[in-house]
C-alpha cells in the first residue's frame, strides 16, 4: 500500500450530517484495503478565487494508505458528490 493525502473542501454553510456523509463515503470508497491514518479539520479558509459563488470553503485533510487501484474510484466518488466543491489526491513518497 502507498501513502496518500486527500484535501477537499465543502460549502461552509453545510451541516454536520453532510460533512459526516462525505467522510463516510470516502471510507466506503477506500474499502477494506485502505486505511485512514489521520483526519485534520482545517476549518473555514478564504478561497483564492470564487468557486460556485463561494468565497470561503471548509477544508479537511485526510492522510491514508491504499492500493493505487482504489484512487480512481475515490476520485470518481468525490467528483459526483455535490457537497464536495474541489478535491485533490496526492501520493506522499515520504510515508510509504
């Protein structure tokens, strides 16, 4: 398994149930082979430019280990989720 980090943000006006549903969906996408190492809630941050009429986003950083084949499914899940405005998955070579 390789080490990855996922950074995503949702609309800051979303409720806690929506945020929990996004996190649960990420855990399901990682499946049995993936393992979440840490979750950091960065809170509200100002965006560099307006996205979908938003000037702020509520950011979350997730460090996890998974097989490279799982990343495509995770990316697909995050793209179709309306609550997630933007996301990025990056492989971390320092923590394999």
